[in-house]
């Protein structure tokens, strides 16, 4: 029994230590996307002049996000907002928004 407890404890410790180093996943993208809703709408389905992110190609979104971050593309506020995101978080956002269907939200 003590051996099982030791193995479980070691596994949990490794999982906790490895967790922060793992790449962001699509669940992280959904969580991170909450910060985008005030401009880009719920799930990236903008109803105004702000670009719709839902359903865009993942590669295109990621390239645009990185371009905002490195300053090669200018935006009203995006260049300032995006600086706080890691490349893994940008990839998670691109993956999330590309997985969302662009039709309007029905509630």
C-alpha cells in the first residue's frame, strides 16, 4: 500500500511540475477568448465592424495575431492587447476560434 501511495504521489508531483510547461490547448483557447468578447462578440461572432474570428482558418488567425504582436500589422488596440500573450496562448486562441462555427449565436 505504501508503494502505491508513493507512486501516486510521484505521478501527481510530476503532473503539477509539467503542467505549466505544456502547450496551451483548445480549452485554454476558450478560456482566453473570454477577453475577446467585448470587441469580437461571443465566441468571436462579431455583429459590428470588428472582424468575425469564428470559423477563420487557424493558420491565418495565428499569423495575424503574431503580426499584431510583432508590430508588422497595425490595429486600433490589438497591438497593445496582444503583447501579453505567449505564442502558445496565441496558438490556443487561433485553434479555438477556428473551431467555432461562424453563424450567429442563438439563445
